[in-house]
C-alpha cells in the first residue's frame, strides 16, 4: 500500500491504535491457589499478583504495590511486607502465602502504584480484590471493604458454576456509579483459547442507573470484572483512571 501523504499516515496509525486498544484491556489481578478452603485441605493459600492482559496472557510490569492486604472479620491486615517479586514471561509480578487459621471470609486487595499509560494520556490505578471463603463461612460477602472504588458483589463471589449470572454494583467513594462501564475478561492461562475477533477479547457491559451490572459467564475459569471511572483528582496535570477490579472463579458442573 502506498501512502500519499502525512494525512494518510495519521489515519493508518489511528486505526492501528484503536484496533489495539479494543483488544488490549489491562487488569490488576489477584489469583489465589484456592478460593474455597474446606475441612481436610491444606490451609496455606498462595496468591499471585499481576498487571496483565488476561485473555491474551501478555504481561505488564507491576511495581511494588502501594498497598496489599486482607480484610477478615472486619479487621484490615497489611500484608505488603510478605510480598516476593518474581518474573513471569519477563515481567515483574508478586507472590505471597497466607495461612487460613479459622472460618471466615478473607478479602484480599491490591492498590498499585499509579501507572502511566501514554496511549490514553492518563494514569491508571486498579483497585483489585478477590474473596477466599474458609470452612463453610459465607456471611458478609456483599459488604464493601472501603476501597476508593470497588465492585460489591450481588452474587456470592465463590461456589459458582459456568453459566451462572453474576451481578455486582460499582462503587466510587462508597456511592453507586450509574451507567458505569464494566470490562470483562477471561484469564486465558496457557493461551489455550483464541477469540474469533479482537472485539471478543474484552466483553463490555454497562451498569444500570443504580450501578448494577449483570453478566452470564460462558466458561469455567477465572473471570475479571473491571469498572472504570475517572478520578476527581489529577496527577501532574493528567487524568487518573481508577478501576474497581474483582476476580471470580467459576466451575464446570460435572
């Protein structure tokens, strides 16, 4: 193809960037080795922290998180000092182990350092969480934990089958966000699956006027839900995109 001038070149570059943007959603991630600890099982849960393109299984650098901890029985415990860095596919990620000592719900959360995204001309902060249930306890899973922005589940975020409808409400500063945009991606571990088109890498849905979104999960595995908003602050004169990210595992019924 011959480009006749700078205008054609600009058009081609914009098309390429838009196509990449449609397929290149990035998610904060917390993936536990076991999100339902049962009697007779080992009580040591390992957790992997990443900044990733989940479906494409392409990594991004994750600096040491600004905050990492767990909320259990109303107590917020700082776990940042337990994090150990490791490389996955050449990118910095973090891992830790946590010992479950008693029945309860354990909500692990991550607040990363702000990430500069040149393509969006803004900073990105994804407030990420996941829930681990232990020894039959299932009370309190619909309670917020006080993050700047978070998805509060309306469907219990564990013990789910593929095909279940999952619902949550998007919150910013403890208030629902009407018509929030929510991106949904499957963690394509090992890259076993391919999308028919780039449009199908990231599913996008809108919350209703009460901030509630609904999604029917088509396949077993880990799914990430990311609700994106613009913060009311700026950094160095640039907007800050804040994301409320929740990771939930779904099982095949056998």
